[in-house]
C-alpha cells in the first residue's frame, strides 16, 4: 500500500548563528532541529516541516530584511526565532502587519503582549523575580549591575531596582557595554576596588564569558595578597551549560542562575531529551534552556497545526491555547490571556563539569505575569527582614532538590 503523501509546511527560522551571541543562536537551532526531526519522523503528523534558516549574524537590519523575505517571498506563516529583545522588536512590526505568528523561545524582560507572538521563554515573574527573592532573603540587597546596553538589561535592572529599593537596599552601580563590545576591563577593576557583595550580570555572549574569566583571575590575585577576602556572588538569568564550557575551569563554578530549565532535571522526559540531544549533537554536549525552549516552539507549533488542521494563524493560535505538553522542564501550556507560557521556575548553582546543581524548584508551573501585575513588593521586603544577620554563603540556605 502506498504511503500517503505528507504536506510540507515551510517554517521560518531567524537565529543568529554567527556574531556576538552565535553560540546561543546555534543552541536554539539545535533544539528546533531536534523538534523538526521528531515531527518529521512521527506518524502522528500528516505534514512535515521544511525549515528555512536565516542567520542575521546579530545585525538588527538583517533581522528585518530576512523576516520580510520569509514572509513576502517565501510565504511562511510561522517563524521561530529571535534571541535578543532588540531583534524581536525589530521584526514585530512586520509580524503584526502581515498577521504572522512569531514563536519566541528566549526568556525576556516582559512588558509586551502581542496577538502575533507565542512567548515560550520565561516571563519576568518566572525568572527575574525568583532570583531577586532568593537574593534579598539569603544574600543581601547591595547589588552591582553589569550588562549589555539594550532593552533586556534596561528593563531587568529596572525591575531589580524596584525590588531592591522596596527591601531597603541599593543598586551600587549600573555599568553597560554595547552588545558587540567585549571591553570590560574597566568594570572588572571597579568591582575589585568597590568589592560589592553581589554582582548581577546581564552581559551577552563573548563579553559575558570574558567577564567571568577576567573577574575570576582578578579576584584570585587579590585573594593571594589578602587571604580570606570574600568573593562577590554573581547572579544571572541567562547563564547556561554550553556557556559554562566556554568560560572554562574554575571561573565557571559557583554562580547562581534563575531558569525554567537545566539539563540536570531528573525526570524521564528530560533524561530522554538529553539522551536524544547528545545523540544528535555530540555526547559531550548538554542542552541549554535556549535549546529546550526552541524545541518546545517546534513541538507546540506542530501539535497546534495538527489540532487545527491548518497553518492558519488564528486557528493555530487557538489550538495552542488548548494544549498541554509534558516537556523536559515539566508541564507547559500557553496562557490564553497573554500568549505566554506556564513554566516552572528553578534556581541552580554552577559546578565543576560544566553543569548545574539545582537548588530550588517551584512546586508547580507558574502563571505568566509579563507586566508584573501581581508583584508584591511588601512581601519581598519582608523576606529581606527575615534574612539572618550573617548572610548565608551563596545559596546554602536553599533546599537541594534530588
């Protein structure tokens, strides 16, 4: 009996595989590739994906041009992509004008809601707020901020400052560099001079990796001269497993990250995901939160097309609202109210071997709150008052999830 011919669905892909954050773009493409392979090899779907991959190279003008080409020349209805908020903002007017659907995999700063975007990455209440809560309850409220000079950093620092101020703390400094700039020597020198107890890092790509390495070397020199000199705790909402390997050695160890996914999650779904990821991309590689999120974009889209029986944007969006997916990170579903996803926040500390020890996990998926409508600053301030007089060493008061 002849096999039924499967319809081809062209899928636009916009990830910067080269440029200042090319590593993350390649991780995102890896995750999406794994989802496409899963869909195309499954008899559950009567169509197959044909990805049309474009590499903007971190150039915002290229994002706009490539997006327009995908929509007008290639006729795609669905595009997976954009890591930085700057790139998402660049393509959003086109996505909305032509009534297409962008499947956005990156966690981001929030304060956006478009009918033409499915936000699969974490909203601020799912990664920024949990990190801030842990910080003020366990570490302190004097923070030095370093980051890339663009929307993600601006908005994330603003939210952090509101929380810190409500808790009676202070932002010691905000030091920003351009996205393409890896010149951070002056920032490292200032941290050594001012010795802040906490550093919040929103640098992107090579600038971030260099920051961890250079600060580690500088602190090691200082400690050699003054044994017992404390090191600042470095906090992040973006540090992930492949980046630990690029940082390398001791410089990659001991940093606290807030994320909805870590490769060390011990569930059958995640063990299978990690195994298949390594089979496809190398046994020494671990998937990151970015790879898992783009993987979810591909699966959620495929399941919505199957449910809708069409690639029509309105039908697919409505179908996505009715779906629940047992993902590597846990249960995921799209909130009909704001097109963001229910996700499970986690905190983890980086360790040797370029992996993370999970310290705390939310008891259930958290409803997305992109505008922080339900943020209770008074409750966060009470957490600061509950902090012991002697601040705990980075994260030691957290419950370790086995």
